[in-house]
């Protein structure tokens, strides 16, 4: 009798230890639908990217479960970020970040989740930017525009997003480097930014090459500078801002994937594995080309460092711009 | 002549069995999405986009566009029957549509909204086909001062939404304008009236607020009036289930008004179908011979906004297809789709891919006919909902409202907001404040403030920019005329009284 009484707990303990060690050695594999959180409504940049990636991952058979895109708009990325933070330890949820996930918490007191609270997985995309003017405007290059702005201080205008967006930060850096001053007018949607430039109501816009491409081809827009280190393959005749003698730090617009805080190591490894293979596929390369994105592949400690560096850089730029920095 | 040839090319594309089939699937899905509050065409198209990758691209856009304009047909159903706006552009439809339903004319209201949708939808396609490039160029002339003037014109419509007391209407409007300021300020990225709530950073959800004020408020008021009372008169006989010839005659101008306003406003990237529907309702009341009856169940009050929100769908495709500029969420997804399918949406799209554009145009003619044929027989069926006893109907309204509002952002917070706005709607009914004026403020507040600040940034603080430009000056002039109408009417009624007293 006694033997049995002792044997029973021992057996149980053994089974538990065995099963646990089994679990440790086993790789993570999603067992149900994966939830992909984006901070824009349907049709926003993150939403379109997430939906495309969900589709392409399935097409390449890199994930065995469905990936469902969940829109959590509100307060820039704040609502989506706090949703992810609430999902602490959740293994079947990921989120698609952009640069605004770094800048927004810096200026918004209520946005109490920072990108450092989340688990970095991979950076996938770097979106280059160019400076565009109307094709029938007198500005043939960056110098023309800067000189015109100096002659008429604060008379010219640029259309863009919020004041913490890359558009405005690039303007502030350009103004600081050149001493010229012009206005920045916020519009909530990309469509309005572009139509105000095409209508001649503003004179300049920081725009993504994909968005500008067709307008250039149709003769509506002219690109006067590339805000990139090297000239863009699609716009080989457009000199970079540095080539035009203006040395400013370039702010990357990055997009990629994070997970909720406190997810197990295996989950991180799983996603890194998936995206390692995904990054090399032809379908992904084709997607990057169609959208004129740069491959921004970066993972692990490199991505953590990227977030840290970007936070420091953004804090400085925002402070110089006179924005209220809260953290 | 060239257009005719192109249109024939379009029909040859659209009439292939595959395209016809997917057009039908699209419009059926669209109708369903429109009927259900919450889940909108944007979310639906986003979900279905991956499925279209393997399709022929023209087929894909025909199907997805079908969802887009089909949803505008369905949006009126719950507005009329249950006072739940099915889409944000169907809010105005509640005003007269629901009153018609209470008077036993639900069938006529549903029928006229299907017919108005068909007429205006078809006019929208005609416009898309004939005047897209010049209209797109005209829309580019709209800068912030013009949008400001448009929003002021919209606000002036409050005159037509007021009941007995203009003061109460203005108060409700101001509260609506205030609610629109809640959230993150676009220009400074600072938060306003969020009370430290992350969930309020994005502002108050429009669907949650409107469903609360209209549907929940209505249920609360009715619950109070001794449960068993008959809310809906029921139509007797089949004849009353559809609009009469007289109804159609009454709506002649509403069809035209809705079509033109919807199409033109739709082509402006910064406006939207909700603004269009308010404007056309206001215009309809302004020219009406019996303006005092609006809000009590007038059939033109349903036809005008329903026409406007359907013509808007055609208008919204104008900047998308001629310039590659999306005006709203749904068109942004269609743009994403075009890129995913390998097109380069922009000013050269129509020229380089005539089969895509003309196939779509032709399919929209067909789609509008399909929608009419689909929707008219559904009218008597939907109208049967009102036969349900109140103890089934009220829980049903609450259920649909909760599910609908939750599904917009998957947010329980929005459901609580709906409850709060329901309470507000109840109090407003009790105290005789017009709920529509509150909603008008919410619809326009954001755009009004934005356009004003953008204009002043453009002009370095010089306020004359708002009136000195030709388009904005004209629009502001009309707004001023509308605002003077009640005064003129008052004076006239005094004069009549005086003359009567003398004689």
C-alpha cells in the first residue's frame, strides 16, 4: 500500500518533468489562427502591408494557420500598441509597426506603451522618400526651392501628415540646415496631400516614390531630391539631398513585426525562421518592387538597437522642432 | 463616338458570364454588408482582397466595386425599419424613413430608397463615364478654403433640421461640434478632452454615437411609453408595400438633387458620402413646398439622401481612376488592390488599360440594374420585421446595435459609448432637442475645424482667404442665404398675420 502511495506522486512528477522537457525541446508552431494587429483602418498603409504579407505567407506555405488582420485604429498607433501590451505572453498575436510607433509615445502622454515594451521580431521594409513639386513649377532642383523659400519666408507650403510624421521632421531638418522657412499644412489622408499639391495649393511634398511614380510619368509632378543615401533605381536622374549639398540625417520610415511583451523564446525563433525564409522568396521581392520599397530586413539585437537609436534621434529632432516631448 | 465604342468594349467585357457572375456576387455581398450596421464595405473588401489575386483583374475590380456601391443600397434598410443607421451615410435616411415606417409606409420608404439608389447610381456611372477627367480637374481646385465653405454650407443645413426651437437645434449642433474635437489634434498631435483615456485618443466613433442616439434612444423612449403600445401601423394589402406613382412624382426633384450633389461631392477627396447626404436633404427641404413636414415621414426626405450616397460611389471612383487619388477608406483599398494586381494607378490608367475602366463602367450599369431587381422584391420581406411584437423587436434592435458597433473596431469600449449616447439620445427626445443637429455637428466638426486651420496656415492668418476665392465665396454666399431663410419666413408670416388682422 505504502509503496503505491509513494509511487503515484513520483510517477506523476516524472510524467510532468518528461512532458515539460519535451515541451522545451519542441519548437513552437501555431495551433490556431494568428491575429495580426494593425493601427490603421482598412486601406491604411499598415493594413495593406499586413494583408499582403498574410496572403503571401500563405501562398508560400510558410505558415500553417490563417493570419487574420485585426484593425485597432485610434490615437495614431496608441490603441493598437496598448492592445498588444494587454496581450502579454500571448503566442498567437503579432503586430505591424511603423516609425510612428516610436515617435507617437514620445509626444503623447496618454500613449503609455512604447515600442520597447513590445517584443521586436523583424523589420521588413524601409520606405524611401523623395521631394516632389508640381511639374510646371519653377523649382528644378532643391536649391531653387530653398532660394524661393528664403526670398519669401513662410509663404511657400508643404502638405503632409501630422507634425510628428516623417514629412514634417524632414522639413524641420531641412529648415535647420538651410535657414529657409516654409509652412507645413497637415492633411489626414494621403489623397488630400497629393491633390493639394496637384491643385497648386501647396508647393512641395515629401512623398513615397510609388505614390509619385505615375504622376511623374503623366507629367504632373517633378521630383527634385531623393531623401535617401543612394540614388533610387527607379529615379536614376534625381540626385540625393546630400549630392545637392544639404547634409541632414535621414529619418527611415520602417515597417515590420513585433509581438506582445513576454512571449516565449520559441515563438520569437519561430517568427524569425518564417520571415528568414520569406525574405528570400521571389514573391516578396516582387512585392517590394511593385511598391518601390527597400528591403529593410533586420532582426534580433539589431532591431532592438534600431528602435533605441531611432528613439534617441526622434527625441532630439522633436525637441528641436519645439514639440512637447513627454518621455 | 469614341466613348460609345469604348462603352461597347466595356459591355463586351462586363457581359462575359464570369464577370456577370462576379458582379452579381459583389452586389449581393454589398447589399448584405450594407444592411448590417457596423461591418462596412471597406473592411469587407479588405478581407476579400486576397481571394481576388487569382482572378482576372478586371473581374476582381468588378466584384469589389460591386460591394462598394452595393453597400450603399443596403444601408437604408435598418435606418428605415429600426432607426439603426446601416452605414454612416444613411444617418439622414433615419429622419424621414423611420417616421414613414411608423406610419405603415415602410414598404414605400424601402422601395423609394431602392429606386433613388438605382437612378442616382446610374447617373453616377454616367458621370464617371462622361465627365470624369474634367470633374477631377475641377475637384483639384478645392483647397482648404473651399472645403471650409462646403462645411459651412453643410452646417447651415441645421436650419432645416430644427424642430420647434432654433435655439435648441443650435445648442445640439454646438455639442456635436464639441464632440468632434475629442481625440488627438491633427495639427499639434496634442490630445483634447480624452480624460487620460487611450481609447479616446482616436475620438468618438461615429457609428457608435449615431446608433446610440438614434436606435438606443428610440428604444428607451418607446419602452417608457407603456410597453404594449402599438409603435408601427401596419400596411394592409400588397399595394401599400411599394411606392405609388404619386410618390415617384413627388421625388422627381429628389432624384436629380441626390444624383448631382452625391456625384460632385463624391469626387472631392476631402468630403464623403455622409456630407453629401446631409447637403441633399437640406436642399430638398429648402426647395420643398411643404418644408414643415420634413422629419415627419416625407418620401423626398428618403429619396434625396439615399440617391446622394449612391451617386457618391460613382463620384468617389473619379479621382481614384483618373488620378490615382483615393478619397476614402474603401477607395484606398481598391487602390491597394490595383497595385497588388500589377496595375499602376495614376493619370495614365484609363488610357493604358481601357478594358479595366470601361469594363468597370459597364459592369456598374449592370450592377445597378441587378441591385434594383434584387432589392425591390426584398422590400415586402424586410417590411415584415415590423410585425414582430415589441418584446422581440427591442431585443433584436439592441442585439443588432451591439454587434454592429462592436464589429467596427472590435472594441467593447465603443459599445459602452453607444450606451452613453443612447442615454443622450433619450434625454434629447424627452427635452425636444433635434438629434439630427447633434449628428450634423459631429459629421462636419472635424472637417470644418481642419479646413479652417489649414486655410489660415495657407494665408498666414489672413481670414479673407475664406471668402475671397470664387468657389468658396459662392458656397459661403449660399450658406448665408440659407441661414437667412428662417428670418425671411418669420417676417413673411408676421406680415400675413398683420394683413389678416387688418382685413
